[in-house]
C-alpha cells in the first residue's frame, strides 16, 4: 500500500485549478476519426493501465514494467512504446482516478437540491468516503507518493485532473451562493493572504467568486472528510467496529453542517 501524504494534497489540487479552467476547450469539429492503428494503440494503453491497476491492488506500490509485460505476454521494452517510464504510467492512472472521483462527487451533488447546503454537505461527504472505501489502492495512488521524484514528475499531467476534482467539489457551496442563500460559516475570520489567494483561485470565467470565508469552510470540509478517509482506509480506525465508524462519520457530517453555516 502506498504511504499517505495528505499534507500537500489540497495545495496541489488548488494550484492546478486555474490551469484546469483555462485548458478546457471545445472539441475540434475537423478532428478525423481515429485510424485502426490508433484504435489498437488506445486499446493496448487501456489494457496496460488495467493490468497495472490490478497489480497495484494485489501487490501494492512495487509496480514494475517487467511484471506488467509478463502478465500481458509482452516484452518489457515494448511497454516503452506506450509509456516513457513507470511514473508516466502511474500519472495516467492518477488522471483516470481523479476523473472518476470528480464524476462521483458531481453525481452526488446533482442528487441534492442546489440550495440545500446541509443536504449537499451530506451527499458530498458520503460520496467521498464511499469512493475511498470502494478501492483503497486507487485512493492510495491519488493521495500518496511512491517517492519524492514522482510528485514532481506527475504534477503537470495529473494536476489538471486533480483541479477538475476540486472544481466539482466547489459546486457544493457555489450553487447555494448562486441561489442567494449565503451561509455564515462558524469561523468567519480569514487570513489576509488566504483571502487574496482564494479570490484568485475561485475566479470563474463569468467573474463569479466564492467568498473567502465560505471557500475556507469548504477547505475545512475537504480536510475533515479526507482525513477521516485516510484514517479509515489506512487502518487507523480498525480498533472500533464498522458501525461505530459509521456513527463517527455521521457525527462529523453534523459538525461540518454547523461549521459551514448550514444549520441556520
């Protein structure tokens, strides 16, 4: 299992958010249909990623090209025609994982009324925890670093995907603000530097901003739910029963409802 590295995850996600917003472009109508060779290459890449993810689940972070190639009936050098190295492959898996996480959060928030902050807090929190529990190896891949160099290698490729996940999570509070129900978080004091950076990060193409104190409460939500998921997934809460963990999580959601001003 990859070691957790929860510190820095939020920072990495947020610093990539602006790049993600700027990089979103409409598809080119002149794009040609992929050739047979392109389709075969794409299918092979998907098979490599599927095999690598299965091996991560079975054997942990000790992922080697030679093992993947052997499992697929290929030679190790042949894999380098698809991925430059192991870290590039891991980055591709992270991009997929963050996309799946963004989809899970978006789906959960779509099921809650846009102006119901308490309902949206509960929906997003449960979706985050469920995503983590459904595939601990995938969660470890997204929020742990196999080695220091890998983080630097992957930032340019997996960073925008992490930014998309953060953008999905921002929908938790943004829709409420847009419906004129501005919550009053329990902690309203914000640092001057954070207030300035939050305004920059939350800037939308249409000029919409999430107020700094509300954005701060959203980050408190992320830290709390992510922290619980880390404790649970990496066996730091296995000294209590699953029923107890469920009750603790419900209590944490109740705390977040108050902290984010959804109990008004």
